[in-house]
């Protein structure tokens, strides 16, 4: 199927990155969120990140202007009915995602493909709550979307081959690389990455190392671009905890139990960069460890 118009639900961290790369690749984007403020912030961030690419000669100023022109915004979910592909990138809560799909589906054209950028929730279960399980799949981008090369494509049990091929063609048009994952808890990237981050938090919790020594060890000892605690703050500690819970509940293995220290940070509302505090405090000029 020839996809031209894409609806993106959620203008936050992931949604604005997804709208950014799709617009740059030539798709017409309709970006939706529940508040005008969220849409304005999302669009401002897209402009800032595009400018950053212009200043590093990755794209031209004309590419930036054309991409920005291709992005329209709307507060009305039914407006997305006119698109060929919908990528849902709302909050990582199943009830929120299900409610969005329920509200949206009466307005969709019959050919529209529905996808979710969920990092861990069952695609088959989300699909089963829609009117089109065969045209539903997981479309999982990595953060920061404009920089990260990978997109995970996850088929639900009912996803048909045409839907998969259409989504794969979008990934290829973006110049990104797809990895196909089966629909099991947290798919591939988070199945491997999150237990590593959770183990880093246990390493801190048990006093084996400090925040700095743990991050330095993995940066310089394993050549990771960010230490695991810095990366946890970057992803969002609430998201990390949600994914560990999906692994723990879905695979029923104690090796996935979330570290109590991760739970404590989330309960404190110290969710990482987005709240200015997590394993580091970002309120000053330089990040300072909080333990
Ligand atoms: N938009 C556009 N460009 C961006 C950008 C953005 N949002 N963020 C960074 N960049 C660009 C910079 O302009 C820079 O470009 P050049 O190479 O042309 O100079 C490049 O990316 C590197 O950025 P910086 O120099 O600012 O900083 P850095 O070298 O420290 O790299 C980083 C930043 C790319 C984020 C790097 O630290 C990194 O790769 N970290 C790991 C990220 C990661 O693991 N992401 C996956 C998280 S897991 C996930 O997303 C799945 C999930 O479901 C939770």
C-alpha cells in the first residue's frame, strides 16, 4: 500500500521525534495531542532539532522548511481518520492506548494501518481491542528518534503480510534499519537493555558502586555511549519501571524483578531528565549524582 499521510498520536519525547523523521522523509504528518501546549512544545522541539541537523550540515535549510511545512497539528483525534498510517506514541499505559484506539477507529478509512510505538505492551492484546487486528502492528522507534538507526517491527498474531510490508517500506524510506521481533514482552531491545539497566540500579542499591563509578565503568569498560544510570534518566525512570513490570508479569521469572530503588525514585517523582531529577540532578550547569 502506498502510504502518504501519517497520523502521529502524542507530541512528547517519542511522538515529536517520529513526526520529525517522517516529515523529513516526505510524508504529510498530522500530529495529535490532548493539549495545545503539548502540540506547541512538540513543534518547537522539532524545529530546534531540525535546526541542529542544519547546523551540522546533515540536512539543508530548504529540507528543514519543507519538513516543517508538512507537519500539521490537531487536537481532534477524528481528524486522523484521513490518514493511511497511524503511529500511536501516547503515554506507556495500556488503558490510555486502548481508549485512544477505541475513540479513533469509527473515523478510520478501511485501508488505514494502525500501529503503536509501545516499548513493551502486547501488540496482539492491543490489536484484539480494535476493529482491524490484521492491519495492526508494533512500530517501535528508539530515542532520540532522529539519531537512532533502528526501528523494531512487531507483528501481532493476526498481522497480515501486506501490513508488515507497508510498514517495512516506511522504515526503508526513512533510511533506517528494521529488526523484526516476535510479540513477547518487551520485544528485543528492551528485553535485553532493561534488565541491564535494572542490574545497574541493583549495583547502586547494594553499594557495589556509586552512580559515577557505575556509569564510568560501562562507558569506558564496555564502550556504551551513555552509562546505564544516565541512560535510565534519559529514557525516563517511570518508563523503565513500566517495562520491568511488563517483563516480570509477562514472563513470571524473578530475574526480572524491578529494583526497589527504581520504584523509590519513581514514587518520589524523580523520573530523570524530564523532571530534572533522577539518578542525576539536572537543575544546575552540570548533572550531579543524587546518591
Ligand atoms: N535530534 C537531532 N539530532 C540529535 C538529537 C535530536 N533529538 N539528539 C542528538 N542529536 C545529534 C547531535 O546533533 C549530534 O550530531 P553530530 O553527530 O552530527 O554531531 C549527535 O546526535 C550526537 O549528539 P551530541 O553530540 O549532542 O551528544 P552525544 O555524542 O553524547 O550523543 C546520544 C547523544 C546520541 C543520545 C548518545 O549519547 C547515545 O547514543 N546514547 C544512547 C541512546 C540510546 O541508547 N537510546 C536508546 C534508548 S532505548 C529506547 O529508546 C527504547 C525504549 O523503548 C526505551
